[in-house]
């Protein structure tokens, strides 16, 4: 009896060791590489987020072009084409579709209920009706939520603390983004508490963004999360600079590229973590069994070089809590 138990224990340990140490190359036993579809509103894969995604896949043993192929579909700022691009990926077919943003997730779910769909970054998928719960999303969907609504009110508070003299604020929003309604509500609530009037700048296309001028901005600018804005962030930053008004943005890449203040989740980090989920799904995990996880790394960046160039010196008290300063 003891001998039989010992054999069972040894066999169990051996199986566990094999599962734990298997690499994608040994696990796949395939004549073709895994094909991962990537559905994104941006124009190019040359971004910090996709660099982090690729880096983590390499760390996990995948070799792009050999054991894995990334099949990108770019909406180039036009979110209305996402459903058609998602349908293309479903027809390829791909082993999994990684989506960039909740709008892309909704587009992918509209064309397939069988191919695993993973939201690498986006708004609240439960609030958007894409999953019934965070712990067990079920079906063919899982991913990562940046919960931008929880940070939106804080952005206005930070802007007012940095520049106490501002009287009215323009809010740049993308009405086609599913994350806009909750983020806008949080911003409006903070504005009411601070007694700061808001002016809405509703922009849904790159052409509409380019049509805005400095006169459209008030004393300051808040940019709400939008993949289209992020991709065309240089135009957004240039608009704020031309108006010479303080602006706060939802991701650090804005500050890296010359924006004044950025406060929000670190999107490359969620893409890095998403690569881990891709690994699990390609090994056989069901996406619906993987919990939807929240962003865990955040950035608070102030570009003092831009502040000097625009002669917009922030309050000294404001700088005390800044996480990173670009000189």
C-alpha cells in the first residue's frame, strides 16, 4: 500500500514538473506557429505597449515568426472600421484575438463567440456589458481593465491644484469610445465639487481633431481616454501649446512627447501582463476562467520643460506629489 502511494506521488510530481517546465515549443507539437490577431485603433505596432507585449512573449519562449505570428489590424484612428477588421481576423483564422481598448473588444465579440478574445487594455468590460463578472468573465473573453472613471475626477483636481487660477476647463472627449460616459460623469462630478465650468469638445475622428483651433480651448484642457486621441497625441499636444493653456492627459506618453501633465495607468504594463494571459490561453486555459484584472501600475508625470516653454509654472505645492518630472 505504501509502495503504491509512493508511485502515485512520484507520478503526480513528474506530471506537475512537466507541465510547469514545458515551453511553447514543446507544448505546441504543431507544424505551424500560433497566430495571434491584434485588433487596435492605432496606426502602427511601433508603440511602447506593443514593445512591452512582444518583450514578455519573448521572455516566455515565443519566437516571433517561428513559434508565434502577430497578425495586426490597424484602424488608424477610425474606430468605425474595427468590426470589419475583427471579421478579417476571424476568417484568417487566428488562435486568439488581442484587442486594444473596449471598443475593439466589442467589435471582436460581435464577430466571434469561439475564438478567445483578450482585452490588453481598456475600460470596464463589466460595466460595458462585455462580461458578467470580473472573477469569472465566462465565454471567450477576459483581459485587463484600466478603470479610467476612477481617475477622471482626480485629473481635474490635480489640474486645479497645479493652476489654482483657472476658471473654466475644456474637456476633449471621443463620443464613440465606450469608456467616455463613465469618465465624463466622474469629471463632471469633480467639476461641480470644485465649482469649475466645463466646455465639451466632442471629437470622433482625426479630421475633427485637426479642425479644432486654440480659440476652442478655455483656461485649461482635460483630455479623456481615447485610442484615437492617444494615436494622434502630437496634434492634441500641439493644440494645447498653441493655446498656451495647461493640459492634463490620461497616459504618460503624452508627457513624454511634450504634454504638460499626465496622470493615469501605465498601459505598456497591462500589455506586458496580457502577454502572460496569451501564454496561458495558448497552453489550453479557457479565457472565461481567467479573471479580469485591473491596472496595477500608474504614472504621474509633469513635463517642466514644456511648462517653461509655455510660461506655465505650476504651483510649488503641486510638484511635491509628482511621481516623475521631465526636465
